C-alpha cells in the first residue's frame, strides 16, 4: 500500500466513520478516494486483492475509472495544478494566467500542509534556491515528487524550480545566502552555479517539441550546464532554454508561465485540455 494513495485515503475514511466499515463513510467523501487514483496500473502489477479474479466481486481500478467518467459527464473536469508555497517564493503572480483559466484548478499548498493529489506539480521561482530546496525536502516534497512522477503525474520547474530539479546547486559567492553547494533533486541532468548577473528581459520564441509560439518575460540568475540542455524545452530566438526530461514526464523552463497553457496542451497533461 506504500505505493498507492487511494487505498490509504479510503482506509482513513473507514477508520473515521461511525461504523468502522465502508457503509459508514459519507457518500460525498468517496470523491477523495477517486481523486487519489491515477489509474497507474499498480493494482495489476502488485497483485492487489481488489483486482479480479477474487471472491468479493470488486474491481477497484475499473470502479475508479467509472467514477471519474461519471464525474466528468456530470461536472466536467479540470486540470489539477498544485504549487508549493516556498518560504522565499518569487513572482507568485506568474500563475495568474492559470488561475483564471476555466479548465484549470490551481492550488497553492503550504509546505506544512498535506500534499493533495494533482495532475501537475509546478515548482515556482525562489529568491534563495538552496534554502527553499532544503525547506522543500524537510517537508517531504522530494518524496512526493518522486511518487507523483512514478504514478504518471507531470512536473514543471520554473526559474529557481528548474534549478532545483537538477543534480547540483552551487552558490560560491553567497549571492542568495550562505556560500556553499547542495545536491539538487536529481530529476534533470543539469548543474547550476549562482552568479551576480541577473537577466531581465521580455522574450519570445517557440516550443522546441511542438509548433507553438511563446511569449513572456525572463528573470534569470545563474549559469546552468548539463547534457539535458542539448534537448531544450524552447527556443527564444536563436537561444535554447530549459530542458525536458527523457526519463520522466517533466519539463523545466526559465521564463514566465504565461506560456504554460501552450506547454501543457502540447505535453498532453490533460486529455480534455482545450486546443
């Protein structure tokens, strides 16, 4: 069960019910279980006792699929996006384009709060990347990200979030805090060295993996190197930017998420995303 969040959610609801049985769970609470199921096929891979054949006539994966289908027919469905609120988060208004999008539900999640289920996790920018990465780890988000990707979820890192996704962060001059280096999350084959220079510019270009124009602004500090940059996420004029992961459904960019709707539609993050 340590690989699944749907069953622990159901068991918690059962334990908190007056009958200590499924029949004691409020019908309105079953949606919490459905939201935690990502149809990842783990049920079939781990010999789950609630997958046929068995004597109880319960097919949990197909039950979740039917519940999601019924919810979509009744209410429609939105892309669920969560953003961790870093202690030194920068430019949080960058997410306004997603917050006003009719097909997106954006939730800012405090690091001390429980991490909800989501289709997409976006790591935001930071005024002190190493310090915020340490806070992220202390709150268990590194493990949550790994689990989210393992279940087929998507991750995007923006600016400082992009730098966190790499193998290593180095701030030899103490530009953002105490001088020193730290291991990154290791999800992208890049390393970043923080420097004094900061780039502030409006940028325009196109996605590297689809025919989609992008426009936004760039606030960028640090020098990033690594093999992942050979395959950029976007071209800003003649300059490559960002890097998609070859191993995981993850993208990292260093410019404004005003372009996120275009990126998400090309990543097939959500099958109902309007083109």
